[in-house]
C-alpha cells in the first residue's frame, strides 16, 4: 500500500518530469487540467505535512517572502566576458592571434551559438538538487537570487529532469542566460501599461528588472525563461568539449541554446550570416553569435586577456542605425587632460534606448566627416551599447548648419589647448585644471575603486570648487566644519560622508591601485600588481623590465606605471595618503616573501576528492607562489590526485606530467633543511 510519503515523492518526480516536457521540450504528454490536479494533490500533502517540503518541490517556484537585500556570492571560477569582433577580418585576426600561441588552434573545431541578450545567471547543483543561483556581478562576486530563480519554470530544480537522464555529478555549476521571449515581453508591457505602471524598454531590461526583485512573488508573475550553455566547474568527470557540454546539459533537462559545430571559419561565418538573417524571426533577442573552440582543454590552455578568454569570441551584429538632429557639439576634459568632443542630440530611440548624447570620437573625425552643428546625423550604437555619430545626412542640409572648430582654450580652466604634431588628441596640460582634478577624484571614489558611498559627481565638484580638495588624498583630511557650509549639507549628511571616507581606508591594495587612475591599469591589472607587490612602496620601485615579466602587462602599461610613480605631484599625493592611514598591505598569505614561495613558477591541476575543500587547496598553492589551472597540458608541473580522480589523471599519465598526493603537496611547500 502506498503511503502519503511515498506518494509525495512520486508526485514531485512526476511533476518535475511534466515541467521538463512542457517548458524545455515543448512537448507535453498530459493536459493542463491533469497537471493542475497533480499540483493540487501535491499542495494538499504539503499542507498536511509542512516538514516534508524540500527546496526542489515544484510548489516552491511560486515565490518566497520578500528579502531585505541580496547577499553576495563568490563564484567558484571567474565568470568571464568575451572580446568582440565586428567583421570577418576581426574573426580571422582573432584566429591568427591565438594560433601564434598554440598552432593546434588551426586544426581545431568550433561551436557557434547565438549571443543571447539577457542576464547571465550562475546555477549551483549538489547531488542533482538546485541549491543556489547568482547573478554574474563583476565576474568574481555576484548576488544571490536563488529564490527568484526558483520561480523560472524552465529551470530544473533537480537533475536529471527525465527519469532516463544521465546521473548528476556530486557538484556542478552551470552558466546560462535568463531572458524574456519577445512575445512574452510585449504581453507584459501591455499588461503593465493597462495597469498604469511603468513599462520596460526592451526584453533584457525586463529580464534583469524581474530577477532583481526583492520580492520573489513579483518575479514569479513575470514570464521569464532560461537558456544554458556552459559548465563553470564540476566535481567528477565533465565533458571534454563544448559540444559534449551542451549535449550533457540537454540530457540533464536544461533548456540549451541552439548550437552548430564547425570545422573551420568558413562554416563559422555561414552560421553567423544565417543567424543574422533570422535575427528578427527568433523568439528571443540576440545581438550576435559566440564562437568557442570546441576542445575545452585547448580553450583553457590559451588563457585569459584581462577579463576575456582567448579561446572564445563574440561576433556582434551591425547595430541599429537611426537619424536625428545634432543640436550642439560640446567637449569633455578627461582625467588625463584629453579633450573629447561629444554630440548633443534631439532625443531618439536606438534599439530600445533613448539617446541624447553620442560620441564624436575626436576632432579630426568631425573635420573629415564635415559634421556641422544643426546637421541631421546618423546615430549608431556600437555593440548595442555606446552611441556614436556615423556622419551627416548631407542631403538634408538647409544651409543653416554651422561648421565646427576645435577649441583653442580648455573649456574647464581657460588655459591654451595643445595639439602635438602627428597626434589626433588635443590636450589641456594644466595640471591644476579643475575638470581633470574632478575627474581623477570621481574615478578614485567610484565603485570599482575606493567605493566611497555618497560621494558622487556633484559633491566632488562642490568640494573642488570650494577649494577643499586638490587631489583625492585631501578627502581624508576633511572635517565636519568643512562640509557644513556647503549647499545641501547638514549634520547627518556630513557625518555619513565622513564615515564613508573613513571606511574606505580598509579597502584592499588592489582597489587603491585601481583608484590611482594609472592609464591602462584597470581592476584586472591592479589585482595582478597587488598579488606581486605588498604595498605601494614596493610597486613604486618596480622597473619597466620587471613589470613586463608579469603575465598580462605589456611595455606600454609598464611605462605608464613607472611614469606615474615618478611624477612629483603623484608622489606628494601618495605621501598624503600614507599619513592619512590609507596604505593597505597585501596579506602575507596571499603575497608571501620570495623565499617563502616554493611553488613560484609552477603550475598545478587538481583532480578527485581531497581532505579539504578544493578552494582551500587552491588558495594554499597560490599562497606559496603557484598557479592553479583547470586542465592538464604539457605546461602542467604537477597533478594533485585525490580520491576518485577523473580523466585528468589519464591525460597526465599520457603527457608524462608528475602526479602527487595531497600529503606530498603539503610536503613540497616545506623548504629542505
């Protein structure tokens, strides 16, 4: 006789299977009425036995109570972005670049997928059960949106979704895209408009806005779906190819992107052109295609440039082009003194976004294209993100248009502008230029740098105009009595700002390096520098030759770093930062002395189950100077082998890569007496 508990487990399995048939395969085998009866029975049992309810129950998609905020989630591996190509020439140049690094690329096959215009999500499964989901965030840390993701019916709460699917791995992290189909987006906007609520500009905004609701019940009311395309990390044996990964994800019950395996670039380009021709007929928005090397080990061995993997690239579609009136040409002064013209436009919608400003690149571009104030101009969104002017609609001229001349003096400080012979750029070389000072401070306090809450563009400008700050270091010497006379400041606001400035003193070294605004040194390079130099003193003594030894730093960036630390006004600012207590040191564990780095220059790969969590072992290797990669190659120095090793062990044996146990790893870290 079937007990209630047995029936409960049977119902969950049965409903999960029907969800898979309906939302993923689009091939239901029961009617809606039959499905509703199963759900009603499940809810009745759960009402009688609330302690039986598990996170993977189909009833848990309805939406949990509102959250107070989103917790941060550190990803198990970087969730990288992609470099862009815009032409066949760009695609061929990409292949040439990576083929110079590894000639095997010339014989490699590729997988081509649509580049979905949605919100990247990272899905964690343990023993087949969905346990956590997060946004991409900055690629290293995202936001926990597990409760909201549970409401997406296309997302399997347990894998495999079908009874005959392959068994799940002990732990697997899947990457996908949450999105809204075009038809569903239009229906949602009609519903919102009828209710007098604000509508969304495009499906991507609608998907992102729906997933970042603090109340999962709101997310549950939105028609979101999902497409998956990658395994981020896994315990156990994962597929060795992109094509195999997609097949495994499909077999587990994930909705998987359309994909094509190509033997060469001719095939890749044909697939790109086919997607471009079908773009408007697809049920979802795409803005290009993604091309990946099919062999995952080869792809991984090519490494990363900045935040972009070398083994994959996005080919973007030509952006939508519209025309509008150019009302004025104005000039921005950047933090390095470069003057950049921009267009003030009659507002126009481009690809679902209203554009009022657009870049004009540089003054030579304006002259070459004969762009005049009052012209009707073509506007394009490069990569569907940054609007820029293509050129004038000459046929629409009335004779009232005015030619434009580059400024002779800086629009910020009034000092003469310098245009070096042979250069495109125009410069303001006045080191005291208010615009440069303000831009530098704005960069210093920005979210990716020192992240000083409440210190936006307007307040930075107030502080500069009041003579309270000459550079970013002066922020740490502000007092409440300095702020109170400023417009909009009262006791509470002044105290909050000073508290935020004080809190920023605890930012890690990499954040401070980013904040300095050295040309070419963004977040990725700053992290690299912080891993090799314990503080700014050590970094300031680095030579161009020494810096170029670091992977990812070329001669131009190395020169920029050395020149920045050599400049007297920068040295003065650093001394003020030191005296103010803004002088972080990299923790000894992550930047040990050279003598305590027995793994320096060594590359490790880990396979199997270890006595400690894999992340801890990885951190141990890195703390002793080593590098950890995901795949075995001829460049691997050691394979650390735990219990139940996967295919990496066989590959290491084939390539002659030394294998060591976890205990032997720890012993290697102890210097010989």
